[in-house]
C-alpha cells in the first residue's frame, strides 16, 4: 500500500488491539467467545447507519437467492457478510483495505461457526485480486465515501460480476451544500472523505457499465434510528453500553457519531441505497 490516502484510511480504521477488546467486552457481557451466536455480535457488527435493520432491508432489495456467490467490498469486521450467509444462504467473499478488520472478521466468523460460508481477505477495492465474471452479486456498505476514484471502484466490481449481476450500494451521500464536521465515522479530515451526490453516483455507475434499477433515500429511517439510539443512551444514564460500535471506533467515537448526527440533521448528508445491474 503506497497511496497516502489509502494509508490514512487504513490507519483511521485500525485499532491495534481490536480482537482483544471485542473478546473482553463479550466476556464482560456474559458471552462465551468460543461459542458465539450472530445475535451476540450484532451490537458492534454493523458498522453503518441503521445497524442490523438497515442490513436486512438492504439485502432484501438485491433479489439474490440462496447459493448466490456474493462479493462484499469493504467488509469491515464481517457483520453483513455473516448475516447474509446465515439468513439468505449466500456465500460471501469480503475484501477490506484494513488488515486488522480482515483478521477480526475471520476470527469472529470461525467463533460463530461460519467459517465455511464467509471468507475475508485484504485487498484494495480498485484492484481486487479475483477472477473476472465470478460473482452473482456484489455490495458495498458505507465504503465509497473513502474512495476518491469511484469510477475505478465501480468498473472493478463490474469486471468481477457475471453479466446481469446485481450491485447494491448503501452509502452516505451528499444532500446539501456546506462543510462537513470532522472527525466523522469514516474520516478524520476532509483529506479522506469523498462524499458525492446521488446524481454523481448515477453518472459514475453508468460510465462503469451499470444500469440503475432503483434508488432509496433512507433519511426518515435513519432519523428514527438515531432517536432510538438517543433514547437507549438516556435510559442507560448517558453511559455507553458494554457492546457497541464504540468498540470499533475507539475513544473518538462519541465525537465522530455526534458530528455525523449534526451534519445529517442539517441536511448535508444522508444514507442512500442504489441497486443496479451489470450490462
């Protein structure tokens, strides 16, 4: 990895002792790290707006049946991949720029007895070392905000998909004009944040060989999600729960999520789903 932006992105998401931190938190919550259920991992497994509910809704839009071979671009610690493998019967291959995420995703999958249905490897999303026309579908969840060369990303996904394959995107997209407030969950500074509008995504996807089938703005859903989070925090006396996304985000997490909620509230950004097919 010799691209300075990619190095900053990988460093931002790196924790250093992530697996140890997660296992200690699981033990403290009364879970057995050697025999985990997906429900045990859910509080920190879905590193995106809307959590598991958003993953469920997103997957249902893609129309891929059991046995589908699916690529997860930017798989993080593997939450969506594990859910899709268990609930929808997909075989998921995840790639991520951050080596620690790949290692933790692999370990947690084995501890949950899912090593045979999901796999993970470190790779750059614009140069994925996999064979062309391999996958029935692909998706990316809250990843392209860190990718400046989105056309290159989309062309690489197109290369890996079989003709007619489905590509799903669930990203934070630009809605209004104005400077964003950093740090954010995906970037410490503007140097690694590349948020674009829905129309820009449409243009980039078309140029990469995709036909856009549907777009869904998730603003209302996300607003309700944030309200529920706030209510749980108040009920817990303002304290963070033992298991949550702060395990991945570290000490900066409260500020990062607070800034995101503020920018979302000002109408600058919102989560959006785009479903398309490879021409």
